[in-house]
C-alpha cells in the first residue's frame, strides 16, 4: 500500500518535494507560538526590535549597548519576519528558524545532482526533518537553525555541483555566496565544516591541486569575504578619528570576536564529566537516525558506482575528523557539531535508499516503527480522553489530586481546552489509529522498505506535533514571564517609560505594552517608574519616597516595581 504510493510519488520530480514540504509544515509550524520566549531567545529578539525602532541596521544593540559578539544576520531575519507579517509574536520571531529548515530541504530536493538521485534526496530530507536536534532548534528563535541549514546548503550545493561536473567558477561561486551568509550568521566557524568535506572528497578523488588551486575558487572566496566585509566596514566602530571604539565588555571588536572563538579552548570552563555529557548530547542530536551509522561499514557493498563511493568516503571521513576536532575543545557544547547533521543525513539517506531487503537493521527498525505507531495512537487517545474527562468531571477529578499542585494545574489547563480543539484532538487520534491499522495490515510490504519506514516515522512525528497547540492552555499555567509583564502593564500608566536597573534582558520585556530603557545610574532626585532588584533599591533610594509598589520573582531574585 504505502510502498506503491511512494513509488508512484517518486516517479515525479515535484510530488516528493510537495510531500516533504507538508511534513515540514506538520512538524515545525504547529508548535512555533505555543511557548513564551526563553532568555536566550530574547537576546536575539531585542536587537531586532531596536533595529526596527531606530533604523540602525548595521550593528545590533542589546541592553542599550552595541553587541559585537555575533554578526547581525539572525537579527535581520527576525526583524524581517516582524515586518513581513506585521506581527511581533513568538511565532513570527521563530519563523526564520523554521524557514531555514525549509530552505535546506528545498535545495536538497530540487537542485540537480550527479551524486544523489531523487529517492536518496527524499529519504534524506525526511531524516533531516525528523532528527531530534533539528526539531529542537527549528522551534526556537536562535542562531543555530539558520547556521546549521545554510552551512548544510553550502556543503550540499558544492557536492551537487562537483558530482554534476560543473565548471570551476560555478562550483565555487554558488557556495561562496552561501558561505558569505554563514559568516554573517555566526562567523568563520562554518568554514571548518565546509572545507573539511571539500578536502575529504578531493583527497579520495585525487583532485585537490586542480580543483582548489583555481581562479574559480579564488573568486568564490572573494565573494564570501566581500559579503562579510561590506557589513563589517559599516559596523566597525570608531571615535571619528579612526581609533577603534571598545565594545561593551571593554575590548575592541577584534578582540571580542577572537575571544569568542578561543573561549571554547579554556579548560577551566568545563569538567571532564560535563564534557562527556556534552559529547553524548552531540550524538543524541542525531537521534533516532544515529542507529544507522553502522551501515557506513557496508558502504562498499551498497554503493556500486566507484565515483559515488569515493565521494561518500570523503564525506564520511570528513564527518569523523570534524566531529573529533570540535569535541576536542574543552569548552565544547552539544550544539557545536550540529552543522554535521545535514551531511550525515545525506549519507545515511544514500545508504538506506540502497536497502530493500527484509533482513538486518531494516527489519528491526520496521518493528520499532510498528511499536511506535501504536504508542502514538495510545498517546493521542490518552490526551483526547483526558480532555473529555476534565470537561465533564473536572471538579471531581481535581479533588482526587488536590495535594499535587502541579498536577492540578495541568488538569485545569486540560479543562480549558474548548470543544473545537477537542474535536481536532479526536481527528488527530482517529488519523493515528487509521495509520496504525494500515501499517499493521500491510506490515510485510511496508516494513521491508526503507523509504516507507522513514516516511511513516515522519508522519508519526507530524501527528504528535499537531497536538502542540492543544497544550497551550496547559502551558500558559506554567509561564513565568508573561505574568510578570501583566503585573507591570497593570501598574504603569499607558505611555509612561519604565526605567530598568540591574536586570538582564529578561523575556518579560517582550510582552510589555509600555516602552522601557535600561539605565546604569540614577540621580538622587529621580522621578518616574522603576524596576530593579529590591536589594539594589534599598542601597540607592529612600524608601519613604515610594508612592506605589509591586513585586515579582524570577528564579531566586525578588524584583520591585516602584513609582518614585
């Protein structure tokens, strides 16, 4: 059933792409606006908002100071999403991350290649979309998703052009543009991943000299650097006489960028135990597809074409070497190796596209997929039943669990789900049950096909992710930043500016209606509205001058809201 359907789809160039776009939309769009902004996300959003307000696009500004630690591309993307949609929300702030993933699978699916056939590209796209680390980064407003995806696009574009025997100028200039974007997203670290792959492939092809040392490569490098320098020249701060102005942390800009890179090599930042945890996390980012890594040892039997096998080996060795280099840094983090995921998905997709037998790892994975489909049905059924029970017997159920505060909060959230959403949950549950029924009835045909297994796994993920918006009433009961903004909004009259002292760029500022500004010092006769830690207020002001006050707590710090 599914195998015949997919074989029919794969006979057309654009239908597989349409199917991957639908899978992308099902996994990444439903959850974008469910959760409030986190602290890390606010550090990307606030500079974007400042750019829109001031019209100063060259240099990001964070907490009133120029921010030189990261290039501004992510801020441009977020500001662009706000402008294009006309909305400033969690969903629009996170949209660039999700769209970056769409860009990668679009290039992978639609770009001609002499190395990857349509079947391989289809499987690889689904593997990429359903990888744990990519899902995690694609649902938040951070640098990682655009950085991973555009690094991946540069690598895959070069592979496709090289395998299709493109001329030297085309081979290097297109990736050069993409690498220029990478430089503007996170700086030069993307070059490590790109060139390790390039040299790995060319080493096995014995073509390093005639390919790397070419005018086309030189022009590609020039394009890449020109894109970065065109921004850096405008952003470079001087005092008007040519002297370099220091950044907010007391360093010049060059020192700031260098220290950002060297920070990962400072051994005092991490213990050996935490280092192992982070390396394990870098492996976990590629779950569940990491289980197919052993297929790399069978590549010689699966890939018959000699040129394709050489390219495969070059890419595989480059992944191994780069993974070792990055994880050798004492200050490494799990996300640092994630730009390897796009290339790894292509290699595993290539191997899986060659397997169509009932034996070995595919048979085992088929049984896992069948069990997973049953668990998805069970999870959707439990969610639907819980909503119904809370709708009709909520008070009695809550009384049974009155001693468990967090659990009662969850139950209250389920009771707030309206009947329209309850019907949608039922539809999702029914769809999951139908898919499980079809898989079970045609298990011999479906579970012996690698493309069917990858597709079914992706569909199961879509079903789970479609439930995300239904959890919003539950999630809202556990939010901590939106309630803080509500307290401040109720306290301060409309149009008044709030002064902020000794507070980091906490996400609650995003939800405030009134303007706010961060200050370093106050005159003794200061009047206006102020938010600061209570302990700091006592040191600066005479508390008898307070007309009104309120307070809130974030983590372990108690903050006061004052009218002076």
